[in-house]
C-alpha cells in the first residue's frame, strides 16, 4: 500500500530530502510551495496547499524552522503564503506523522490531535550530531571570512559542549586553534579536559574572554552577556550558532565595536545537499518503520 507524504515548504536542504524520499518504495510525494522551483522532479505532484486531502496523508514534512508563532511556514520556492492552523490540522483523522526541524509553542498546540505524531527532527541525537558537521564547517568558513588571522594558533572559546559545541571544539582544535570550552556539567568539563582542551565553568566565562580571538556560542540563552563582552579585545569576533535570537548581547557588542554574527541555518548555506540527505535518511527510516508496523 502506498504511503502519501506531503512536503510543505522548506529551503535548499529540502531539494535533496525530496530526492531521498523518492527512493521510498510505493511512496507518493506531494509538493506544496515549490511552484517557483526551476528544476523539476519526475513522478511528483505539485499541489496547492488547500488541495491537500488530509485524511489520505501518512506524513507531512514541514520546514526545518517549523512555523513562526502565527503558523506561517517558510516557502522560499514559492510566492504562496501558507499558514497552518488548528482547524486545518484537526481535519486529520487517520494516524499521521508530522515532521519538523524544530517546534514551538504554537506548533505544539495546533498539533494536539490524537491522530498526529509530531516529530522535531533536530531533537533527535542522530540528526543533531550529523547536522553539527556542516554547522562546524560553516563556523570555520565564517571565521576565515571575518578575521585577518589564521585559525591555527588563534585563541578560540566555545560556549557549550552539547552536540554542536563538541563538534565545533573538535574541528577548530584539529586546525591548530588553542581551544577552550565552557560548560556547566561536571562530566562535560572532564571530557573537555580528556580531549586535551582547556575547560572552565560557564559562570566564569568573563574571566577568560580577555584572552580570546574568536568566541563561538552554541547555547540558546543569554550567556555571552555584557560582562563577558566587556573583557573582549576590540579585534575579537563573536559567532553565535544558537537558534534565534542567539545567546549574545548583540546590542552591547555593537556598542563596543565588536563584530558579532548570528549564524543561522549554516547547514543549508554551506552544505545543503549533505544536510538534506541527513534529514531525508531519518525521515525514510521512520516511514519504513511505520510501514513495517502498520
């Protein structure tokens, strides 16, 4: 029996994700919000948002950004305005998986339908770890573009040692940077030391920023605050990899004349094909598991 999947909106990563979904056996892929796409896909259906028959769908794939607080989705390949509402999703009566990159209070609320299984892909360890590779490469690219010195021998501080922070610290260290990492968790601090990097508690960040050329934040909370920025040299650069609005006091950095960059969606910029394959592989795996149990 065919699985019907609707891909609603998305960015450059989704071009590869769609190709991956095409390899699913007996899958019917419906594209919404791709009418301005120059390249075509053989065997796929381009449909209008309001033409979707929700009671026939097995899965809906939303953009990595999910929806904004009012339910609008990202559609860079279309001029259409697409808004998800509770009334629209409440029309779903059969078991349906809704994939998104990240969720928010609005999306959680409108998906509170017993027939819907909401899966935020970036909450999964496998996706987040694989996705951290193009993120780290993007951070390296931004460091090269926005500094006038080599990464080798530069003094780099990474705030946070989660899935992204770990990879970023490792990649910059491999390029010869002198990397220090701040974290809250005692186990993380031990692991940082074991990797041969400098470890220090996050609450002591301001004690270390005076000896920093490049500060890379991965924590989605205000940790690079005025006290930390005040100690930075004016030539330092801040690259914030955390989700919007980031974890940096950008206004204070601007007042101090320090370049601070909120680097959003780096995987879609530096390696959209790889990032799309990561997402597509996981969606395929889940859909195949769903098929085997139904």
